[in-house]
């Protein structure tokens, strides 16, 4: 199964296919219990996780007398960084640039993380520096691509 980054609290799709082309039964334990989900051959299931988990998958046998073992799959969830603490407003002189690092009041959660600045809260317009009296938005991003919640500040 190819690796994919899973960030805590975000919905993602996962699917598994058995050679038998039978439905896939999803369990939380290696034996016993009732499946929490069933997917048809080629389908994916949507999951939202906040922590890493191990599931056990079983091919749905058409013959109930057949014993089918479960296959474990592990889903590793990456935590989202904390909300960056920022100065609510920063004053700069006209046509001057300000260092982005002077706006954020705390260090990244991890040395490999970074703060990323945008002119919108949807992360569509990334900026290298602050210039002009407008509202800006900052996220902390992990090396795995997981983003914190957004924090906003104004340049006046």
C-alpha cells in the first residue's frame, strides 16, 4: 500500500483490494467482533482520525464455512502544529518591508516546521514578505505537510 500523509482531524480516503475481488470487511480487532465498515471491491472508505490506529481487514467470504484471516494495516497520523501566536498589529513605514519572523511570537513546534504567510485564509496567495497596510494570515506547517489553524494579524 503506498504511503500517504495523514494529518490529524482531516478526512481522507483509504481503500484495499483483495485478489479474490470480494468485499473488504474492516475491524478494530484481530479476531472476533463486528466490522465497522464494509467496502465493495475497488471502493474506498472515508475516515477522520486524530491518532494513529491499526485496523484489521478481511476478505468477505461467500462461503461462511471458510476461515479467512485478517490482514493488519497501520495508519500513522501526524499531529497538526499549534496555532501560531502573533502580534495583532504591526506598524511599518510606507514602502518598507518587515521581517516575517518579527510578527510571530513563538517558535515552531518542531525545528523542521516553518511559518508560512498568506494574504488569504485559504492558503492561495503565499507571500515572501510584508508590504502594505492589509490583513495577513499565518500557518505553521510541519515537514509532513500538516498545517495549524490560521491566525491573522494586520499591518498598519
